[in-house]
C-alpha cells in the first residue's frame, strides 16, 4: 500500500473500526512527521497494553524533539495502540481477555477486537515502514531491557540503551516482531519500568533509543547517544535462577544491573526473629545480575520461603563501550 503525506509538515489522523460494540467506534490516533527530504520510514507504537504508559510518555517526547525541518524520511507514531485497554486502565480487555501482542499481523475480519485492531495498524501504517519500534513496560523486579529478533544485533546495538539482547521468536506467541521479521525490517522493543505510572528516566530510555535508531537509519543528523557501557546479553535469553533453601528475610547485597563474577556474594537470608544470617547466596556463574528480588506478586518481596527464587543472572555476550558502534547512517535497508 502507499500513503502520501505532504513533505515538511506534521500530520494527525485517526484509524477507525466501526461497531466494536453496537454504535461504538474504536479510534486509534496516529501522528506523522514528514521530513523535508525523502528517506526511510520509521514506525513507533506504544500502549498495546493499557497499563504500559511510559511508552506514551516516550512517544510524546520524541514528537517534541523531531521536526520536519531536521528529518529525512517519515516518522509515524501511535502513542496509544490499544485505546480500549488504555482508557479502562487495564493491561488487556475488559471483557474479551485477549492479548493484542499475541495476534500479529491480525485479521480484519477476526472474531475479536485485538485481531481487527492489529490488522488495522499493520495494513494502514506498519506496512509502510522500513523499521519499527514497540514500547512496552513491565514490573520493576527486573531491568529495562531492549531487544530485537535474532540476527538483528546491529539494530539493537544502534538502539543503544544500557541492556540489550536478541530475543528468540516463539511462533506460538505472534508478537509485532513476527511480521517485521518476515518482512526483513529492523525491529526493536523495549520493556521500560514500571507499569501504571510515568517515570521520566525510564521513558527517556525509549526516547534515546528511538533517536539513536533514527540516526543509524540516516533519518537524523548527529552522533549516537550511548551510555558508558551497554550490556549485550546472550541471545535467547540465557538465564540462571537461584532459589533459597531457608525461610527468612532476603537482604540483597549487590545492586542489579551490573556484571558479577562466579562465586560473588549477592545476598543473605536472615532469621527475622533472631536476625542471624541463615544462608548466603552466591553467583553460580559470571553474568549480568538481572534481578535480586523474590517473587514480585507478593507485597513483601523480601520475606522468603524455601524454593523462592531471589536471584536471576543473565549470560552476557559482551560489554560494549561507545566506540563499539554502530554509527549514524550505517543501516542497510531492504
């Protein structure tokens, strides 16, 4: 399909689905920045899940920073891909219980709304793209991880946030990356932290990654904005979890998000009555300390029982310094 937006201007539109419920329409808003010069098209979306609102904040900031005058190509931004869940303040749907990010590329005649919404976005906007970004959020027990599908390491290196990896595509879970992989276009997703509330420093990761990807694609001028270290995790991911064997209070001694060595002390379990240490937890192998909290579905994540996982290590492929690249304009588009 083709879509012509006047060059050098901003545009706004609504994609519509009739009769979500009788006499009720679903409208998905989208914003377009059409650069003064021709070039690649980047598609960005957020809020497939209604509670993942740091992505909305990142989209707003990106649209503030990218101007038609400074852009080569076209930027398409969908801040709220799932307006039903977003307005209901729910992860998914009030009645249907279907996950929008498990049915890509959708079906315009599908039996449930998620199929029709994904098809609407895919057929009208995503098929125009040369690259795509999908913003997500998850609970704060882990790290804000950005990922792409296997074989696109240069794409995730360019995205450039602190924690990056290639993710193995599971055909049983057709997320947005699935049609992007089939079309051979660069794709990045990022899980920001947390859900349910905007955290400016978390949203900033999405902004930085998107602007880096646009520089890499040749859409924006300027140097890449890389942190002092980028932890490139092994494709997969490859994780090792450690559970406690005693009851008590888990006290982590090492901050997550750093590289640890095999045998390094990561924390202790203390008797909550006598306060004496009952168990030490050490790193089973060297890697990235991905989480150091007990099960997140309880209020007190430090009061543990035998069998509770308190540490997860993620295997590292490399720790990248800024010169490890890639740099601006290095993308090889289809």
